């Protein structure tokens, strides 16, 4: 007797039902995003070292680095980048962590991102464009765009 494969019928019909979302995973992710917003570099480092993805993103595409940068936490940004987080990861709105730092006018966070390899020309608007919009001359100097 010919039976369809275990992953669903060959005619394109539905496969197996998706597994239920693990509430523990959702709780853990929420906790880690909260640590990024709060700037707890030590706890973030421990979670990433224990296996949480350094480039974890939320439902808006904001990475841990984005949240730490936007909330002004240079030490958390450095800790995440040191563990492989992408300093240029763009969120769902086309924004980069460096543009977030430029919007906030945070030179220390901008320096941490630049030291980690962030590109001031990436994103929409880019960090350079954002710094120009808000007349952040110190940041434009850092970006080499004065």
C-alpha cells in the first residue's frame, strides 16, 4: 500500500501541525530583551555564552545590540559584539543600531559600534543621515562625514 510521506501529502496539502510555542522560550527571550534594554552587560554575556543567539531579534526585527544601543548601554553593546553580534543588523524598519545611537546623540555607544565594525552609511536613514537631521556634529566627525 502506498502511503504519503510522514511530512505531509505530496499534493501540497498541509503537513503536520506546527508544534506549540514553548512558553518558557518566550519568557526567556523576553527576559534577555529586557536585559539588553537595561544594559546588563554581564547577564547578557552569560546568556549568550550559554547559548542564546547573539543576533536574537524581537517581533520588530530589533536585535539585542539595537536595544542596548538605543537605550544607551555601550558596555552591553561591546559585550554582545565581542560574542559575535552583528553591529549592522537592520531591523524591520531599515534602521541600524548606529542610526539609533545617532538619533539619541550617544557618542559612547556610537564609538562602541564603530569599534565593532558598524558602517555609518547603512540603513534607512543611515547613521550619517540621522546625525545630519539632528545636527549631531560630534557624531558626524566620528563617522568621517563632517
